[in-house]
C-alpha cells in the first residue's frame, strides 16, 4: 500500500434538489457529491497539486468498450496521447479487495496503461503492469516529464 497526503482544498459544494453537489473543476460542471465522488475529487487534487500531473492530460468518467459492454473508468491519465495510468475509485467504506483489482484490470484490457491505481481514499494500491503481470509498487509514480 502507498501512503499519500491529500492537499488541503476548498471544494465548492452546494445543495440542489435536496442533494449535495460538488463543482468538478476538471469537467467544469457540478456533479452529485457521492462518497465515491469525494474520493475521486481528492485523488484528482493529489495528482495535480502534489504530484504535479498536467490537469489537461487527465480524463474523468469516460466510457470505454469492453467487448459488447460499455463501462466508465474513474480517472485516466495520458502521457503523449497514450493512456498511461488508470485509477479506480471506491467510496471509503468499500474495502480494496481482489475483486476491485480484477475490475480495474478488466478496464485495462482496452486501455493498456502502464500503471493501475485502486483506492478508497484511505488505502491506495499502485501496480505497474509489465508483460501481462501486475506488480505492486511502494510509491506513487511521478509523471514521466517530471522525471526526465
């Protein structure tokens, strides 16, 4: 498991139709504030503020085809127009289990990323994907351009 510290963030939150919403600065729209969305928004801030990932190269909740199925990934980070890291977010009360890892690996069949991250906001697991194998990492990877 990788330990991360989330940056302090002043999220814009409002109530509409008796439901809480949070402003997603990446999608530039208000979205329903679910427990999973709270994790997603915090991990996005970690990527951009702490790890200095380029916000313009991050996609959120886009649809992908998995055979005849249509699924949505939570977060996808690109590097040089190629999917580089996929992040699957779960709400804090959902334990990170092997089935969550399998779900993320299933998404990666079509994405073919180098890294896969699964998190419930408290637990963060990072895997590098090499030659069809997922290898657990001890640190969150820096964005490639930052390391060059």
